[in-house]
C-alpha cells in the first residue's frame, strides 16, 4: 500500500491507471492532473536492495478549477480530464502538454470517456447535456470536433413494444442548451439527464465498454409519457448509433453516478430454457459491468437485461467511485472516508474468453490480455476486505 503526499494541494477527486499499467493519473480540487510513474528506490540507506514505488512524473496544467474525472486512451498515449471550469482537456502525458481543449458546456463537466478505438470522446455535464466529439486525423495526432449534443429524448408515440429503442432528439451544436420546454423540434420530449438537485453528486462518471461497442451514461432520467413521474436510469448508446439510446437500465431509487466495466471478455452462458430473460446486447461474448448510484451498486452482464446482483449497505455515506481490478475484485470509494474491496468467487462471471477467440477487429485492445493472471491476488495480500452487509443475487 502506498501513500503519495506532497503533490496535490487539495482534495483528490479521481485516480486512474493507464491501460499499460506504467502510469497513474490523479486529479483534484487544485485543478492539476498529476502523472505518476513507478521508480526504483532504496529500501534502506546504504543497502543495495531496491523496491518499486510510485513517484510524481510531471504535472499537467490547463484547468482553472477542480478536476472531476480522467479517462485514458487505450494505447496509454493520451488522457482526457474534465473540470468544474466547464472544459475537458486532451493531454499528451509523456510530453506533458495539452493537445486540445474541448469547451462548450455551460456548467461543470463531471464525466468524460475516450472510445477504446479513439474515434469518439463523450463528456457529461451538470448542464444536463452530453457532448459527443468525433475525431479527424491530424498530421501528427488526432483532433476532435463536436459531432452533436445530447439533451432531449422524444416520447415514443408509436405502437412499438416498450423494449424497443426509443428515439431521442439531437441538439444542434449552436443551439441554446438552456431550453427546458417539453416541445423540442416539434416533438414532445423530456430532458434526458438529471439536474443538480436530482443528482446531488460531484460526479457523473461515464465509460465505454472494453470492446468499444457501446457506452453507458449515468445520471439519466426516463419518462414514459408527458405528465409521468421521471425515474432514474442509465442510458446505453451503441457506437453504430450515438444519436439515440439503444436501451436503458432503470430501477435506482437514487441517482446513478458512475459506471465501470470489468476489463475482460467472457464466454457466453449456455441458454437456460427455464429463464425468459432477454439479452441486453447480441454479442459473441459476454461483458460485465457495475453501475453505482449514491447508495447501491448493481452488477450486470450484457447477456441479461436484469442485474445479476445488488450490493447495498456497504458504506455510511454516498458512493463516489467504483472500479474493477484485473482479477476478481470490485473496489468502492465513499465520501465517508472508507474504501471497500468486494471479492467474488472464482468464475462467478463465467469463463474468460481466450485471446484466440477475440474478434480480430478488436484484438489490438487486448494485447496484454494473457499476461495477467486473473487468479493472482498477491497485490491485495495486505488489503483489508470490508464485510458486505447486503448483497442480493438475482
């Protein structure tokens, strides 16, 4: 276990490891992103024996207010940070400089995510919009431009089944995002995302699936018809259609504030004729992800529209972040000052997909796939595993 004091001058809001495991980036209320790297250090003065320790590599500056979220590119060459100053910045961490500044949100940007295939960047803000940026190939590095802004979802007035994807309106880049009318582009619609009173949190942490096939946007709200009470949900958008949600995952009493994916692909479970549970997405493999609301964590797989487990009553106060380790653990942080480590039994998610069975068009995203032993838990041999007071398997 490491303590890394003396660099940030205020509260640390987010920490993210690079996909290659060589770096770590942290952002805080001081508006600085700190890049950390591992270095050899003497265990004791005068001794030749060394140990690996994390140390500050460089400071990435550019934000004028608190940094709330960080997302690494899949090749670990770039990262995006977002801030209370209403912007997101693309950094080249190895060169220590900002590559591009993404502006346009009218309030705090509370979440950001880079597509693993590096074609899209999505930012999520307290102004109740999500901005979708698309890349163009620059001479030396990619450049991103605003593709569209997501704000309104149209009510489904057609006689389609409720499980069908529901159309939503796309706000033009230059449109006034302060409009809150339920009439949008001539169609009855409602705002897709929760406001700051509905989502009483500093974070709206979004994330792409490991294969880049879809993204989940938390802090969302759903209304089936005008006049109906809105419910909290998480919208899912496939990369083939970022203009409308393909599905949504409701059932939360409090606002969902974060999404994290297990970094592995798994073999699909054989069909069970006794269960009439539809698949979330039709994929040749299975992925696992967790959605955190302020008080509950729901575990899902892409093979089911229903959660496979609910984790409750782990912390005294609001959940602030979650992440999967590269084995069988889920780590949870909370504003009560504690972190929990949730352990899962071996193969609870099924059998990991061998590298030979990963489709060729995404295999580059999993080059280090077989180099990590999923059963190696030596890195947690000094961790304290918090007791789970409520876990519901469905």
